[in-house]
């Protein structure tokens, strides 16, 4: 049956952890749902398209859009399915996509008219066409992987005032590595697992963004050195300050870091994950094995780049001493903010297959796969010890005295002050953040954040007095 689509509602439901008593509203008010805004660009301009992000707004349920598209993550899957069933009951056509749908397509297909496996840039416009022609398929998977010729993201549909960092941007898809706990290989199976935009397209998208601060949400911004070099060279002189993520090997291996800093890089999310070679080997994180983590920190420090270090607990070689060892290392080395995770075997990953084969998965309640709950049988300690150690690590890392100690690891006074203000500002003023969010005044915080991201050392092409703030550093709990 041909369907005329006059209205479409694109929905991101709150992750389950965002509804827990430990929820930090600011953590979920950082970035708008860029993926949905990317898909929105494929609609005919006569279609009334809305984007709803439950992390920052309430979802109205008294409507009946012609088409409902829901982005599904593992910890919002059960609620996403209920919402999908609800709208299908009202007569809307419902499509589901995202990481969890790609991981478990049979589960998702029970709640949708169409599902999307893998990235949607190629399949979504095809789907809209099929829907209009009355021949929409139940499953769309994406054999063609390219970011060439993407229509401009519908940023006009993003409610900028509800986010601290509305200028998030993605210029690549996937990652060149293959860590066995990561969704990436499952999500991109059947085609290229890492590809970038054209440099000119990326620079044009950057030029379209208002303000000064950007956050690159790419899994690995330095993943294609040739692309990254051209991107950073193109950004020089644009007066931007930005944050992003890169792997430890890429920080050490070339001049990319310096070029990025010259273009405005001020903080970096770095996936250290484990200080132990056993943990790195278990997770097939070959790009980290044998790397000198201290040299990574020194290089970033010398370039005035703040670090959000990511660490995972629960590898088979981890015993209860791992928590203090990791937190001490992070503090002693002046890591600005830290993100700790409990090892989580997501379905469709190599880690899940291994653990399942060994009978070590103890829960299939996807709501609990939030990286702060133990859902497998650890080897070197009990599940209770793992959870307790994880909670302790966060408390210890963000104690006032720890923040002061980590800040003092930097040579320059300016870096020390920035570190202290950034880390404390992120973790120690929750009621103030909550009030700002309630009053919908996050935009007023951006200049303050940018000020924190001002260069520590003189950078070519950058006014030294410029401001600076980091966001991947805002991922920590
Ligand atoms: S480096 Fe990061 S994004 Fe790439 S495969 Fe490993 S965990 Fe995934």
C-alpha cells in the first residue's frame, strides 16, 4: 500500500540509566541526537518532521504521525519497543534502527514495520522511496558505505537551547580497530567498517556551525591520518576550539596531535582502558599493547590538551587491587577527568560470544547493560567486589583532594588552574547544573566552558587569550 508521509517523528528515548536515582542530568544534556538530524535531511521539505529527545524533553503521546523512527540503544530498548508497539497500535508506520537493532534484529523486528541494520545514510532514503511506492521492506541493511553527497544535517530541528554542546559533529563512521568489547564490528558488518567524509564537506559543515566550540563525536578522530591532517590544516585559522577522541597509538605516532592543537584541539578522550597487558590482550586492543601511557600523557600535557581517560574494570586479569592502581595512576599523571566502566559484553560482540560460550553471562536484562552493573561472572574477584571497586574509583578520583593532586601534576600554573576548575566544575556542582538545566539556560554556560578551554601554551594561529572547554571530558559520570 502506498503511503503518503506528511508527518514524521524521530525519537531518542532516555537511556535507562538516565532515569535512575544516580542520573546526572547534565551528562544527558550535552549533545543533541545528531544521527536523527542526519536522517531528517532525507525527507521531502513538505513533510512535517520533528525530533524528540527524551533526555531533555517530555515526549507527547497524543499524536499519530504517519511515520515514527526510533533510535534504539541497549538500555532504552525495552521502552523503545513499548513505544513502537504503542504507535503501531495507533496506525503509524514504525521503523527502528541503531546499535541494538543491528545487534539483535529478530528481537527488534517484532516491534517494527521496518528495521535498519548498520548505518542508515544509504538505506534511509531508499526506505522513504519504497514507503511512498508501497513496497517498503521489513529489513534494510546497508552494503554501500559512503558519506559523499550527504544532504546538510537538519540542525534547524535541534533545540539548541536544551544542550550544552549543540555543535557536535561527526566527520567519519566507525573505526579502524577491532576491540572485542566494541559494537563497531557488529554494527558495520557487511561493508566498510571505517570511512570518512570528504575533507571539503567536513570543513563546509564546520563552517555552518555558529559559535566557536565544537565537539567531534567520531570514535577515532585521528583514525585516517591523511584525512585528519587535511581536516586540521583546513581548520587552521577558522578560530575554532574543539574536543574529540583518539587512540593512544595515534597520539604517539605522528604530528597529528600538533596539527590538531594548531586547529584548536583542547581536550581529548583517550581510551587507556587498562594498565595491564593482560586486559588489553583480552580485549584485543592491540593498538594499546606495548604503548607507553606516560609518554601519551606527557605529549598531550606538553601540548596543553586536557585528557578524559577511559578505563574498564573486570578483565580476567583484574583483581581487587586494580581499582587503587588505576585511580592512583590517573591522579598521579594528571588525567583531567576519568570515565570508568565495568566491562560489559554487549550482544553481537566477540566478548559476548566468548562469555556466552563459557556460560559466564548472568543477565540478559538489557536495561542492566549500562557499564555500571556487573552482568557476567568475573574471574579475579567477585561480582560484588567489582561493583564496589567501580563505585569507589569514581568517588576517589573526584574527591577534592584527588582533584587537587591531579591538578598539581602539570608544570604550568595555568594548566593546573584549568584542570582544577574543569574537573571540579564538572563533578562538584550538581545542584547548580540542575538549576541551569531546569531554567533552560545551558547556552549561558558555553562562554564559561570555552574560557576553561583557552590554550595552556601559545599555539600558532590561536589567540592565547581565547577560551576553551572540553566535552568528551563531559562523558564521565
Ligand atoms: S578503538 Fe574504540 S571505537 Fe575503535 S574498535 Fe576499539 S573501542 Fe571500538
